């Protein structure tokens, strides 16, 4: 018999859902099932559930034809569950490794109706904060069960569905299900404790409760927070049904604690709604106050209770204002202390830079130039990537918009004729950043850039991610030495649009860069050229590299190892050239971080081995090459648009995925043959495996997953949505 049925509802959690599912399916306990319920999610959550169901028979994917909300979606999963116990895990949380071993052992040993487990709050900065279990249960009950009346302090544990497992037959016997609406956990979790004959507590952290920066109900303002009152009404109805009556004061105290938490959270209750919410709390206090009294907390919390009891909104509001003023004063004092730290910590600012920054601030006080768009790529390295493709489409579709590029002084000569530009660091540069209505970049602009009202920031990114990025890098610190993740999030908060090439990228970016931007899942603008180029274009480019019709051109493009800056994959160009035969030609391109790292081939190989790292537009290399050899570079996703052979050469895969971190296994889901050693790489070409049917099939699967949107019109879709305001684009 299945021991545990996991019910995982999914709505707008595509960036986190894979981590959630992997954390469940990777547990060393086999007698489980996962029922994923797509609550008519508008993102890729349903497709992710279907993907997991296709490859793991423990997973069942259910797709609802309308959005019903978290509670009813859980009920759908509960109705399909067959396990002895049910665990409702939210799609943006994840389980601790191996926790299921102890959970299963406790379930089998004590057979509780409800087993409450511990959790931590997982914050965006990769820190965690413990739950209140240690404070609530000063003496852990151990491997025994009890009724709620015997340990009423259990009510003070967080009232969520995901920190407890429930015996499925127990839920059926007492007729307990989730109610619709927000705060649905309230009217489920407390009644479950009231009705249970056997409650257990496992003092083991099992759940990582993700504290989302954007998209969470607890960070969403609106009138729906008033639904908390109806949920507590249900709790008191269930108290009348299950009892015992002596728990009424404890339930009342918990209700008041919860109401004051919601009222005090400015992310939930807007200022204009706060008096009305307070009035409702006062009504609830009078309605449900136990006739024999209740415990009033000490200190400020007790004062709040008394003010609610008397309906004293003005005094309550003044107390809150005074408290917030005190917090502000403490923050100001903290900043003042930081300002007197040794100046070496802040670095020495050149006088000229200070003057220019002042100039930029002055320019920000002038009106935004309504028709000015500023473009940049790769930290001002030149005219390239998605911004270049969008710039060209905008010149064609929105000629009234003036496009200006930012470029380093040493890269000015690389700009195409007719492209207007400013040099980074000059007065013109600061003026453009301060006045532009649109700012388009494939990386972040500097911290000195401020988001002005009426301006639009477009983050195009520069590749589908294999290696972990953004906040996810915190778990792999070797690849994020010196990273300022707080500063990163401040930069991300400037984004209005995030351009993605496929659903997978959308999911990973939402997880790595959580903020309130709008995702444009339209394909990669830079890949339009790969789709629209003609056979004549390809022949011309090959001729520029000296490649004839009968020559096989192989492009070798490894990625950068941030954690090993001096590392170079074991690759012998001369031996490789011998391996692909006398008609072969090798183009070698280093990552742009190595733009001063060039290799000079031996005289005998010149003309057949070319270092093309300085080539400004990588799309030219893709079009000219017959085969791509890469490792963990996003080049594989772009090159796959051409539907030409790709070989994965991953000599350090095991170390790379453990130290740098990856989003998916390129050796398990590759776009073609995989070589783990240089000898294997040579064998791939000598044996013909590079074009074998297995390679063709792997590439077809890869293209279906990652390249479906690259139809030659991605840049046009961005321009129409961002510059022309066409919502359907």
C-alpha cells in the first residue's frame, strides 16, 4: 500500500515547481505517489507536471479547466489519493533531503491521525529562520501521540496544511475538506487538530517554506484579505462540532493573534482599508470572546487586544505609527554608524566620476525624452545579441524612436556604420541614461542608474541557462564569489520586461530573479537571423572564413568557469583537426569573459584552425559552422535553431554540476552525442555518431523543448509590445 500521497497544487509556480517535485521524488522512500494539480495556471506549471508524469509513474498530473483556488485544488488531489497519509506540499516549497525516512518511520511506529513536522523559512538571500516549534513545545512530546486538550500549545504552531501529514481515512471519517477562498489553511488545520484522537509531532525540519519576493498572497494587497474572517467562522463552527469546549479560549487567542498579524502587515492591508479591517476585528472580538474570559498577552500585544475590545481605532493607529517611526529612527541610526566606518570600505571615488554622477542626477530632473531608446550589451562590449536584433527591428517598425548605443571607448570601431552611440563614462552617456524612455540591455545597467517614472527597462538576457544564475547561485558560492545579491535584486526590481526564449528559461528566470516584471516569452530576437538567413548568406559567411563547399566547419565554443578562472577544457586543436579529416576546419571561440585570451595555431594548421573569439556577432559563426561542439554554454540552444549537429563535450561534468550548479543534466537530455573525454570526442567524429539516427532524435527532442518559439519574428514581437504598446504581441 502507498504510504504517503503528496498533493501538489500548482498555480504560477513554474519557477519553483521542478525543485519541489525533485525534492519529493528524490527521497529514499519508494511507497509514495505525487498528485500534481494544475489549477488552470497561466504559466508552464501544467506542462511541468505533465512532463514529470510522463517519465515517473509515481506522478499523476491533473489539469483543471478553470481556476478554482488553492483549497479546492487540494480537494481534487485528495479525491485521487490512495495513500494511507496525505501531505499537501505547495509547489513553491521543497522538502529537506532524506527527511522522509524519519517521517515514514514515525508514521509506521505511531499511526497518528495528524503528524506535525518542523520547517524553516527559506529567504531569498539563502538564509533560513527556524519555526517556533522549539519555543512552543519546550518539551518535545517525542514518539507518542496525544489529543489537543492534552497539549493545547500545539495550536501555536503555524496553521498551514504543508507542515502536517494527515491520515486519509481520518479526513474521510470526520468529513474535513478545504474551503474556497484565501486563508483556506485556517479552516482546515485547526479543525483537524480539534477532531484528531492521535496527534504526533516530529521535531525534524522537513519543509523549506519559501519566502517569495513577488507573487505570494502574503505580499499582495487587496480586499481578499477580508476572507480571513469567513475562514475563522468555519473554525468556530467546527469547534462546536468537535469540541472540547475548554479549548475555546485558546482558539479565540489564536484568532486574535492572526487578525492582528494580517492587520499589521502593510503588504496585505492597504492604508485606506485598515480602519475597516480594524472594525471587523473589533466585531469578531465581541462575537467570539469566551464568556469565561481569556488570556490577554503581555506588553504591546496586550494593549492591542484592549484597544480592539474597545474599538479604539485612532489610538491603535497612533500606536502603530509610533512603532513604525521608532523602526525608521533605528534604521537611520544604523546608516549613520555605517557612514563613519573606515573610508577604505567604500573605496576611493575619483573626482571626475563624482561630478558626472551629479550631472546624471541633475539630468534626471529634466523631462524624459519620449522617443529615446538606449541599448547596451555585455557590459558595453559593443553591438550584439538580443539588443542589437531589437534595435534593428525598431528601426524598421518604429522609426520615430531614436536608438542610441552605449559602448566602451575601445569598442567604438566595432559598431556598424550609421549606429548612433555614446561612450561609456562620458557626460553624453550619463545624459542618455538619465533621459531615455526605454533602456534595453542583455545584462544589468550599473547601480547608479535609477528607475524613473514613465521609463521602461527591458532585460533581454543572453542565453537559455544551463548553469544556475541569480539568487540560485547562493547555494553554489564558488561560482558567486563577491556577489552582492541584495544589489542584484535592486537592479532586477528596475526591470519592466524580461525577454525569454522558451518556457524553461521563463521558469528559471522567475526563480533566479524574483520580481514584479512582465515576462515576454517570445523567442530570442538574436536568433531571428538564424531563421531568416538564406543559403547565399551562409555561403558568403563561409567564404569570409575561408571555408569551401566541401569542408566540414566545426565550431568549438566552451563556456566560462567562474569558479575556475584559469581552467581550460582539455582540447588539442591539432589532434582534433586530424580526427575530423583533411577537409575539416576548426573555429575556436572563447567566452567573452576571455576576450583577451587568444590562441595562435601552429603554422601548419593556419587557415584550418581559426580563433574567432573576436568575432562581433556569434550568429555569423553559427551560420558558417556545420557542427557545434560545446559544454554547458547557452550556444547549444541558439545553434539548435539551425537544426545542425551538436556535440556535448563535458570533461568536467561531475565537478561542474556539484560546484557551479546546473538547472538540467546536459548529459541526460543532450541535443546530440555526449563525450566525457577528449578521446571520446574524437571517436564521436570518427565513428559518424555525430550524424547517427540517435543524434538526430536527440536533437529533435531538444529543439521541440527549447526552440519552438524561434520563428524569425521574436524581435518584432518585442518591438510591438514594448515600443508600440500592442498588448497581443
